[in-house]
């Protein structure tokens, strides 16, 4: 497999349900060895896009490639190159963790001895060995998600699609899942991740595409997206609140920007065109005898990026184009 070939390439992907356009001419390119995040609210078209690229839904327009192989013309080969973990666990509630993994392995033609060793290895990798003989009905949500991800790795595919992998998980379990995703990439996997959690995209993704109402509205690294919508902000805490107006005037002359004053909290906030301007402000205020007890330079958050790009928060749920059912099961 040529290392320069993109793991995923989508050009003008289109999917419609009746008169509703769920995915509207989306372009993506995911390089090998990276985590690519697709960020958007419920109903944005994220899952529909994954289904098309995973051969689970026909492509109405455009084209998709997995490691250079056309999704429509070579579906059987594409399925051998990727694993999919959907929003709903595809494991059998009535079987144990080991039995589930053995079942998936045997369905893919793996011999019994190899299936057993693979299952044991995956259970250890995902910290499920102690629960190996427990029925899935006794598993927590986090354990189910880990087992579902383990099942998608039975054939060690080079590409993993994760559709909102941490939805419904508590913060501790979400952190564990993030570590698992990082380990996958460290061991050579490429991950295409959909999420509506801004912090998840910020933490995990090398590049992020923002999708809203089926349209890709932006793409870049987290820092690039943040820089595209605004400047950094310098927040200063002053020892003497009576000096806040004077400090604001000094900063405004230096930066050519109006400061936001908050005498009650002894703070003022200043927009910065460049982060190094913070040093100029601090030095000048010290020379003028204005004492500072705290300062912070902060870039725009991904939440602010999303608000600027779409006009609403990432948790918006006013369009249900992307509603997912349990039928989105892993492509093993």
C-alpha cells in the first residue's frame, strides 16, 4: 500500500432522502496515520457520510476512495480495509465478551485457534480480560463501547471509522476511550472520527472538517480554525481596581483596540492581533506603575469557531437528517 495514497478521499459526495439533501457535495482527504475529525451537531450528515464511504449506503453523487480503491466499484475490497464502530453497539447482549469476539472472528473466516488467540489479545488490549466471561448485559456503557471497538479490530484493518464513539459515556470513560484511539494511531491505524463534542475534536484530531446541514463549511487544524475566526485575548487582573480605566487607555493606545473593562472583578480584556503584543502591554503597564496580579492569553475556542461558522452551537439538534439506527453495524 502506497504510503502517499490518502486513506480516504471523497469528492463531491451527495446523498439525498427524498427532497432532503443529507450530504451536499462534501470533499474530504484523510492522510494515512492521522486522526481526522468530522465535527457537527446531530443531523449534520456525519453518519450518512460514513455510511456511504463504508459501502453501507449507495452514493448518489460524487465519488469516494479508500486507499485508492473506488467505494462503488470495489466494495468488497474496501470492506477488507476498514472497520466501523457505530453509535450503537453491534455486540450480542446474550453472549459473553469472549463469545462475541469469537463469533465475529469465525464469521470472517478465521480458524478457531486463531480466533481464540485474537479474542484473548483484544480483551487484554482493551482492559476487558476480567470481564471476558460476563454477558454483555452486565457491561457498563464504556465497556460495551470498548468491546465494540475491539470487534472492529479483529482483522487489524488499517482504517477505522468511529461514529461518535464517546456519546453517553462519563468523563472518565471518555478519557479512556481517547487514550485507546491515540494508541490505535500510534500502532499504525488511521482514524476517521465523527463527533459533536468540541473538546473531543480539539484533543484528538490532527485535522477537523466542520459540517453543518450536510455542507462542509470549514476544514483545517484546530489552531487554523481558531485563528480564522478571531484574535487572541489578553485578560489582566489588576491589584488596584481604580487603575483599570488608566490601564485600559494605555492598552488601547498600544493596540489600537478598545479594552473590555470589569472594575468589579478587577479585570480588563484586550483583543490581540499577535500573541507577542501581550509582552508590550505588560512591560508598558509596569513602567507606568500599574501592578498586575494575574494575566492570561487565550485563543478562541472551537465553540466560538463553530458559532461563527454555523450561527449556532455544536449541540444543536434541530435537524434529524443524520438520525442513526442500530443497523449501522461494524464492517468486519
